[in-house]
C-alpha cells in the first residue's frame, strides 16, 4: 500500500464530513404527495415549458419541468443550438 491507513487516534480526532442540507434532496423516509398541475409556464410557436407534476414533502417540494421543441419548424442550426443549450442547463 502506498499510504499507511490512519491510526485509530487520527480517526478519532478527525472532524466528521459535513452532511448535505435537508433541502438538497427529497427525504428518503417520506413518499410525498403528488399533484398534477399541467401548467404551461411558457409557450412559443417552437418551444413549450411545462410543469406537469409537483411532489410535496414536509420540508419542501420537487417540481418536474419539461421542455418540448417542435424541430420541424426550426432550421437545423437553430434546432441544434437550442438542443445543446437545454442539455447544458440540466
């Protein structure tokens, strides 16, 4: 082994790793209630942004956002540019 494992004393004096905040992810012990919203947040002739569902938990909520494009109404360059910009933001 290149590095020796830490001694027991070092393990005891090492500070614990910080945990993630509670709002970082849905609670693992709670299922949450699902609401079908069906809201359209934005719409243009070529792109629609919708909020189909919201999952509510005791500490917050999880919202799923869908982005839909009509590729046949855009030029190949516009479609590729918009597709790449959506992938970068996810």
